């Protein structure tokens, strides 16, 4: 994890940075978590962008789950949950993977909040 953070973080996309940050949070290194979660992601280029097995719903759901697990008081969590909710409501694509991760993230969010 340290090798990736020190040598590869500048080349990582947003989801990769988020997942690595979550790994650091799970190991108790919140300084590394905060560094990576706020790092600027590398832009996806040409074919790399087209070859990813990814979607906005999936990536946002994973980011929301990592942030909720790492720091429940993170100010970004409600905004991410709202964005994910709106994306899922307006999504014309019904992809099981996206729906399952989206519902898991939103269910976790609503389960942790009283309002």
C-alpha cells in the first residue's frame, strides 16, 4: 500500500485512489486516508477510459461505502448519497452490478442516518 501511495498515486484514477484510501483507513492510518481521498486523480486517457469495466453509479457507490466506513462524519457523504440517488433514479440503464452496489451504498447510508 505504501509503495502504491508513494510511487503510483499520481497515476491513479479517482476510484483507485478511493479504494487505496479505504485500505489505509481500515489499517488505522487516517493521515494516509485523508491524503489519498483528497488527492487529485489522474485523467483517464483514450483507450484506457473505454476499456474500463466501470460506470458512474458503480464508482460513486464504492466511494460512498468507503467514506462511510472510514469516517462517518465526512461532510461529503450526504452529497454523495444524494448524487447517487439521483443518478439511479434517472438512469436508463438497468445494470445489475450498478443497481446492487447502488442499493447497498444507499441502504447503508440510510441505515446509519436517523433523518
